C-alpha cells in the first residue's frame, strides 16, 4: 500500500487506516468521473488488499451543456437531450469502474439534480440527509471518501455537508477522507496516496473511458489524474463552536448576497443585510444564532442571490 501521511503545515497528519480484506470503502461522487479523478488510486489499493468498494453517485451528470453542445453539434438542449446525456455518462462511468476493478453492482445512484443539489438541500435538507444515511447504513463502510467542503463546485461542497449531516448522530462514524477536485488545497493536514506505475496507468485508462468529459477538458483532467491523491482528514466530531465568518464582502456587494445556515435542526436563509450579523472592532462578522449542539456540525454558505453564468462558488461553505 503506497500510503504516506503528509502535511501542508508542520502538524503531522492523522494516519489513514490500513487497507485489508475487511476494508469497506464508500466513495461519494457527485458526478460520473469524480470517482476516477479523485479516488482512482485509493479504489485500486483497497481492491488490491481484498477490500470492498461501493460508489455512491449523487447525480447522473446530465447538466453538462458545453461538452454536450460540442459533441452533439447542438445549441438548444431539451430535457430529453439531458436525459440521454446522463445515460451516456453513466455508461462511461461503468467502463471506468471496470478498469478500476469495481463490479457493476457496486454503484448506487441517487439521481439527484446535477447542479441542483444545493438548492434542494436548502429546501428539503432532512430528506436528502436521510436518504444518504440510509445508503451509508446499508453498506456499513469502514472508510468514506467524500468531496471537500471547500471544493468550488457547488455540488461538491454541498455533498460534503450532506454526508456530515447524515453521519451527525452516529455514535462511532467511520473515518472520512475529503478530496478536492475544483480549487486549491488550504493549509490543512492531508493523507497522500501515491500509486505504482501500473496503478497510475490503470487510472489513466479509466479516465479515458469518460470520453464526453475528455472532449473539452482532456489535458486538465489528465494533469489532475496524474497527481498523487491527497485527502484532508475530516475530524469525527466538530471542534469548538464559533459563529465567526471568514468573509468580509464589500458594502456595495452586500445587497446581492445570501447567507444560509444548515444544521441538524434545519435550514435558515437571509439576504446578507437581513441576516443576524454583528461586526466587531476588527471587522469580523459574527452570526447571532441560537446555540446548537456541540457534537453536531453546522455549516454556513455565502452565495450570490441572483442567477450567475459562472457555475463555481466564489465563497462557498464554511463550518461553524
């Protein structure tokens, strides 16, 4: 097992559990191809040790208009076109999993809306967290690989929130390793997996199976897949609670911003200027919220309160 513990700071990272025939790895993938790009080496090493792998796929990846326009030579994309594209991406994913040694029955697909997970969470978060908790409980993983909270793709950051909420009341949740696909790693501790030459080649073959995604982004995806896989270690329980926010948006921008808080107790959302905020002498904004439970996570999100062409989050999520 080519596994090393590294750190972006001087603090040593927590060791990842050793892989064996008892390892049950659950990979939470928002879209087809995330499983290969982010966890292709991890999957192979768990399988090589005799462990079991399950892929929990949240969406079909059907809301992917620019590659679809390019490959299908169309401008307008109807609902039936999106559905067909989603089926294509699922078939590509199945070929990729075959390359990685994962059987077809190991994929569980929830069929949530591509580019719509965040909106659905803010409207009916408990339903989604319950569905995830059931899927996780059915497999009983000993290790979970999930998207990073700080991934700039909204489906990825929100997927992290949902998994954490789904596990919030488990007395002994499995270890969690968070992967980052879109964005840059922050100064956090991480575990690094470096595959053998054969495993790297296998991962690249699996990536090639995602032909629809390689059409416009092949070079970028190959670079991502060629790098060692780095996973931030997610603490099993929240740290000391604080409602200080990491953002200081300028006054001229504030009318177009929305602040949302999600926790086990539900969801709250306000326009920035209507939110229960106070600003201290250092210019830091604090949320005045009722005290939550210290052992369950709460998350806050800052976003545009209007439709934007750019799909990636500028601010994204933060754990309180």
